[in-house]
C-alpha cells in the first residue's frame, strides 16, 4: 500500500517551531488549497495541517512565511484520541517529507526584500540511491 500525497497551496501562518529535550525539532503550519473549477467568487478553499520534523522542520521555520506558495509532499496521518466526555476525536494531518517553493517571481522578490533567501527546497528523504 502507498500513503503519499502532494498538495500545493499558501501558508496560512508562519510555521510554529517546537524543540524537544531530545534535540528534535517539530514544525506545524496550515496550508490553504483552492479546489479546482468554479469562479473566483465561488471558490472553495480546503485547509490542511502540515507537520514536519528534524531538518525539514528547521528549514520550514527559517524559510517559510505566511502567504508563501509551496508544494508539500508527505504521508497522511490521523491522530485518534478520546476526549474528556468520552467521544472519539480525530485530527488528520500531513507529515511532510519534502517542501518546495513554487511561488511567482514577484512572491520570491517580496520574500527576499523581507530578509528571506537561501534554499528553495528541502527533502527529508534526500538519500543517494546507490
């Protein structure tokens, strides 16, 4: 079975970074993805929770900003728990394995003027295949 997804959208907020005692880093942010079709006035936007770990989390915290257009590749995970009232709750998210900038040249220029720059993508699975 394969659990792999790729989505393209704009960040809803700057990534939130958390560092843990073990030295690992976790990043969370939301991504707004417009559904295809329909008119501009009637567009439907879906929001996805994105989670990144390790170097990818550090990359997202350093280079990603609210409003930037990116592509995210990863796997879908669903956290399931029981709340205080005994109801089963679910929280789907995408665990990112790669993030790429895909915004327009204008978007990138605005980002650089705000002090951004550097890498344009990061892949957690960057392993030489031989």
